[in-house]
C-alpha cells in the first residue's frame, strides 16, 4: 500500500489584518476590568506622580482609585449638584473640580473637605486646569466666560468674555504659566495670555469643540469636535496642519501617550483611535461596548482607563513581562559537542547515510488514512480547533468534498453533533476566505436534513438561520458578479474612447500626427 499523504492545510489570510509594532504594543493589555459608576463618566485624570492614582468624575461624586484597585480609595461628594470635571495638580497633591452650580472647588488629596471654593460662574463649569506655576486655576463654564483664579488668595484675577457659546473644554500650557487654551460650542478655539487680558490666537474648528490638547512642547494644538480631529501649528499663528476624519460620530476626548508619539481619540461611535503623531495615520483602534466620553493613560502607558455613557469604567492593565526562572539550570553539553563533525568533508569512498526523520500524522490524518471520515470531521469540529484554527476545519471539509465523501461524513448525526456543524457554518459562512467551501457544505446539509425539519426546536432555529445566510451570501455573490460585469463594460468603453493616432498629410506636404476620437 502506498504511503499516505497528509492533508495540506491551506492558509487563508485575513483581509485587512496587518501585524505591526503598534498592534503588538497596544494589544499587550490584560482583559479589561469593568467598574460601575453612579452615572456617565465625564472625566478621567491620572495623577502625574506615583502611585499614579486616577480621579473619576461621574454624577455628583469624584472617586479616587488606586491604579490596581477596583474600589475607590477616597470619595469627594461635597457638591450641591453634578460634578463635570476634576484635574490633578502637577505634584499630585491637589485636585480641582468644577460642578453644575458654577462652583470651582479645590481639594487636598489627604483630606475630604474642600480647601478653597471659587464662586464667580453663573452656570455649569465643564473645564478646569492648573497653570504651569501651580498657583492659579483656569475654568470655563456655560456662561460663555473663562476665568483665572488665584489659589493663595482665593480670588478671581481675570475674566475673558470672548466666546459666544458654552465653553466645554480647555487646558493650560505646561511651560508658560500665562498661556491657556479653551474650546467652545461657538466652533472656535482661543489661546489666552494673562499678560494681555485678551486672546492672542483664535481659530475656527468648524464644529462645536468637545476637547482640546496642547503638545508638551507647546507648539501644536489638537482640537476635537464633530467627526473631526484637527492639528494646529501655534508657532505659525494657528495654521491648520491636518484634519482627520476617522470616526463615524462625535469625537469627545483626546489624550497623548507617554512618549508623545501617539495621539488617542475617543468617540460616541464606541471606538478609540490611535494616531501616529508623525504621519497622522491610524495605527491601531479599540472597540468598546458603549459610547465613550473620557479616556486617560497612566505613566508609561501602563494602564488605559475609558469612561462611557452607561456609567461603566473600563480599566486595562499592561501585561507584566514573564519572570525568569530562578532555579539553577541543568548543565548541558558544551557548544563544541554539537558542532563536532559539522565541517567534515565527504571523501570519495565514503558512503553517506541519512537518518530518515519520522513524520507523525495528526489525529485527523490518521482517521482519513483509515477511511473514518465522520471521525475526522468530528475531531476538527472541537471548539479548540474551530475557534483557534478554523483553517484546519475548512481544509478537512474541502478534502472530504474532493474525495466525494462529505455527504457521508455529514449524514446520520444526532442533535448535538449537527448543532456543532451548524454553529461553525453560521460563524464562518460570511467570511469571504471561507465562503466558497462552506456554501457547498451548507447546501449539502440542507439537502440531507430538510426532510426531518420540525423534530428539534434548537436545530430548526439554527437550520433556518443557516438557510437565510446561504441565500444572503448567494445574493451577495450575484450582486458582485453583476457589479464586476458593469465595471468590465465601463473599462472596455473607456478603452475604446481613448484617442488614437492617425497620420494625415498636411497642406504643406508633410505628415502630421492628428488625434482623432473613435
């Protein structure tokens, strides 16, 4: 009997999937931890100092979480109404918060009662931040005003009334204590200078501005509003560098990675996009279960926290590197033992004998070798195979069809066995890389089990779902063929209309090359 040739497992590349350094870096997070808050999470901010706790603003409370804790280690709830924002100072010791009643409160992390309370806004405060000198606070509110407060004296220093709609976002420069930027629903971004008592730069975003971000160098400004993320050059007076439109709904928050080389944006379309700050192209993205209102990254990107509209806080921690084995290793042969004889040159009278390497067949190959086709199909329908390596399952189905025994392998199955087959087909039938093989298998199943429909409600439901998927996939294929035919006709028409060169005699007796259209 001739030797058995194992089944060649065909590779099916996944369209659009490309493994890059960013993919490896941003996928190196553990399964997210979900924390339920009292309301929509409007703001998340990490302390810039160890142990890198983070403040979460939701409803009328501000919770301080430890980096790896799932319960708040401190709660600030001294608000008359909803709190909208909270930001740490550069040393991590103070926290400033804005609320719906128009108040701005300053808290000490070690205490509970507010240290300072600033009153001057008449409507809700949606943005607060510390200036670079740590002794002043900037706030913006729905009363269209931007105010600068002095912390030691608890007094208002300046008020700017240049916006004509709600001021919903802002940030202070980390280098210059006199510069800060605000964004408003009047579609503008304004950079203010406390020394001139007015804005020094004003740019038009085009949509209501939801978030602004200054690069650490202070030369670039990022704004988010509508579906757009725009980057502005401050050193050139607010010149627009690039406009990004990668989200399907309103972009609500921005954040910069620890290295400054990646920009993150969160949106109501439940996605977080990561851009390269050199090419401004999307290098990775995360999907979430609900619309995103806020996001923040810890030091060295060790933790990413995302707040959503349904009150869920998603916390992802980076996987720790595998620890090296501290046990003493067993002594192995020296290197020269392995290379002994490697450089020996074969002489004329020497006979070279190669030791044949024994190839072990896979279990499904052994079943196919012994003509146990149903058993072979059962092995590749195990969850460990269908989920991790569906290519093997599809290759075995294709091989059984080539041998003409696929109908025999699928027939005579009970409710549990046929359910596994139907689950695999329903899960993978819509994938273009598997569709040609699985559509044929689905048609065979429909022909075999159609007469016994009605005996099992579970199988009937999956059977009808599979039948609908097959019909839909066939309709898609038909539409694609029609579209391909129309494109071929269009290309052929364009080719015929291309100008052709015809030689004609000119009046002066010379040949001229005249363009004539067919």
